[in-house]
C-alpha cells in the first residue's frame, strides 16, 4: 500500500515529518474498511518509518482490528524512500511463511518492487492509498498480481462494489 495523501510541508521542514491530511486519513480508512469487508485485510503490517507511512499503517491496523494484537505493525528502514531493501524484506517474509503482509511505503520504490517481484503486474500509476495485492511464492519467487484496489473505485455504488468482489 502506498501511504495516504499527506501535507505538502511539515512544520519541521523535514519531508520525513509530513503527516496525512484529514482527507488522506479518511481515504486510508475507506480503503482499510473495504479490505476488511472483502476479507483481504492484512494480518501483519510492515511500514516505512516516515510519519505519513506510519500513520497509514496505524489506521489500517485499527480498522482491521490488528492494533489489538502485539507485534502486528513493524517499522523497517528498508521501506524508506530509496531504502532499496524491499525485495530482500519480501523474500525473508515469504521464507518465514508470513501470510497477508501489507507493506506501506512510497513511490517510486513500491512500483519498482512490484516490477521486480511480478514483472507482468507493472502498473501505469500507483496512487496514494492504493493497494496492490500480490501472491508471493517461497523466497519471493513466482509472484503474481492478485488485485489492485484504487481508492477512486470506492466511490462506486454498492452494486458495483459487489461486482468487484467476484
């Protein structure tokens, strides 16, 4: 998942301190609620240490009721912009048998990670609060795209949402 929409500038002046906007928080909540409704909520969340990503992870954890369990959200520097360690992180999670892990990060790193893991799943854009679900095989091999949840699709009427689940 890419972090939700964030403020243009933090009071500190540091990019890493930029927080989600109120509408960004709501967009992330809507995405998390939909994931929960269709049974695709994560069982574990690994996030970049930047404020906007941590806030995104915390909202998803709360909506998914993960915040009630210990150790379900972890912060990893590899998911920082330019961290470059996403592939190794995914491989270690897959090797450990982890299931339904959500990585919360940034562009262009997430698009590059998806292109590395599942080249056939390359996308034209990775909008804020978008989720790309991948099946990742053992050690990160044989990966494929399962679904894409574009936050704009959540504005569909309920009948169209039901069709998305099929």
